């Protein structure tokens, strides 16, 4: 519980859990490109996002896989071919991504 002006406010577990799962600097943008722009490969994601290091992109992709938003498909080929696709959980997040995109366009004029 958090105290605010003498009143105890209970922390919202669902919001704090979601924040932990998708709170990385690039995670929402990664989900956007995979979900709405059909970007599936590491190199494509890096080009779309731009100013992100390979290690940061790898880390954030791994966390999204670990948290059940993305599936990593390794084709076991040389040179390596890996694709990322949405899981059922990731697909359930698409309406939220669309709402965020719409809000940004309406409220921020983007």
C-alpha cells in the first residue's frame, strides 16, 4: 500500500505487472511493428526502430518472448533465419496498440 495525504492507496497489481512486462523503452514499438506492420525479422525491426543497439533489441525481444507476447521461430538454417510472431497473448494486445496509436494521432497530432 502507498500512503497519499494520510490515505492508504492499494497498488494496482494488474497495471504494475503489465508495466513490468512491456515497460522497456522499445517493447511497445517492437510489438507495433510485429503486430501491425508484419515485420518479423531482427534486421527489419532494427531498421524500423532505428536508434537501438543489437544487444538492446535482442534483450527486449527475449523479454517479450519470455512474457508470452511473441514467439521466436528458429528455422535452424545457416545463415541463421529467425522470425518473431505474435502469440495469442500478443494478439490480444493489438486493440490496445491500435488505441494507443489512435490516441497519439488525436491528442498529440501525430
